[in-house]
C-alpha cells in the first residue's frame, strides 16, 4: 500500500510539470541525507520503498546502480535480495499498432472511442511528444447508478519533458516506449 501511495504521489507531480523520475530520485537523495544526519534506519526503509516505486514505474535500477547499492549495503542487503529483476521492470513497447494494442485489455464497443482510435491517439501523442496527461476509460462491466461501472478500466498516458509512459491503473502496470 505504501508503494502505491508513493506512485500516486509522484504521478500527481506530473500535473505541475515535475518529472516523476526526477522527483523520485530527489526524494531518495534527501531521505538518504536525513539518514546520514540522524543514522535512523527508518529512513533507509523509506528509501527502499521509494526505490521499489521507482522500479515499478519502469525506471531502470542500473541508471543509479552504484548509489542504490550503497544505500542497500547500509541496510545490510543487496539488489538481488530486495529487487529480483523479474518483478521490477516496465514492459517495453514498440510504438506500433499491435504492441500499443497489447497494453489495453478487452475494449468495450460502447466506449466513446473505438480501440483503433485509442491506439492511433496514443501513437500520435507519443510520436509527436504532445506533453500532457491523457486518460482512456474503458466502460467494461455492468452499469450502476450515476453511470458508474463495475470492473471499468482506466488508463493513463503521461508525456512530460522528461517522462513518457503508459499506466494501466487497474492492473498497476507501467509501459514505456521503444
């Protein structure tokens, strides 16, 4: 639950044009500074949660490997123990119709956009690097009062100066583009 909160918090920073990756890296850096000043292991535990969120959002451990390894060493552990590779990576997607389509679950015909339109829209926005936060809602499931749906799906496309990724909110999966 803590990791999901961190990811939501970092995703919200995109609304004020702060890059999620850069902010996570700064949070880790400042938490480590607090640890160095106070020598309280609770800061290290918070850092590990932030590193896990960083990895789950699709950022590569190797980009900060030496720094992260030093932090884990201070905690008496290592990368292989804390972050087995098979669990922490975003799916890399080629920017073509079939690959982009594979990010999205079964699409309801009753939606305002067809699946073809959604796929084309995502490809266009990523190719042209149209900065913004875009949502795609799939109204699968039975209707409830006030037009809510059960089992509806929400997808988020984040394009900022420094980040570009697709987030399947329901399945908690992140996709980056090749």
